[in-house]
C-alpha cells in the first residue's frame, strides 16, 4: 500500500482522528497502545475492526508503506489520490498506524512516522506491513 491508500483504508470513510470518532478514551476498543499492550505486540484481530472490517489499523505495530518519507509531502501533493514522492535511493520509508509502545496520539489516522531502512535490518515486533490486493468488481 502507498501511504494515501493506507490512510484511506484506516479511516474507512471517517474524517475523524480515529476510524470510530475523536474520543481517545475509546481507542482501547480498537487498538493496542502503550496503555493496554502489556509491553509487546498482540495477535491481530483481538480488538474491534473499523467500519470496513479491517483490524489493527490503529496501534499494535507501525505499518511500513511503499512511499519514501518527506515531512512536507502533503503540503504540495495532489489532494485526490496522491501517489507519494518519486522513488529515490534515500531508503527512508513512511510508517503509519502507531504501535504498541506509543501513545494514543501516535495512533491517529493521519499520524505519520518514518523508518530509515538502511539502519533497520533486524527483526522487530514494533514493525509490520499490510498485504492488500485489488478486487475486481463483478
């Protein structure tokens, strides 16, 4: 997924901080964050899904997107269907969703992070990726 596709899937039609609204106190129903994770990533699907049936879009692990990270990309990007910046060899990729060791704020639908792939080659239970496929309409 590119970064815009990830956020679209996370929001599931919402325009609020989280897929379910703006009430941070409800995040524990949908996400594993520092306050409830018991210090590690948790099995997927144990919390409520968003309106489109997608689990763990908020919290649990930061999800790696295919885009390279530029802090100001959205200030100049197209408003409809941004495809991310052109690929270079910086190896700094976007991460989305927050993680089990982060606060509620870091799990907002619009929160962005980054990862320098050149420096992270070991395994981590704080990182993951989401597999997606296109389904053709009948």
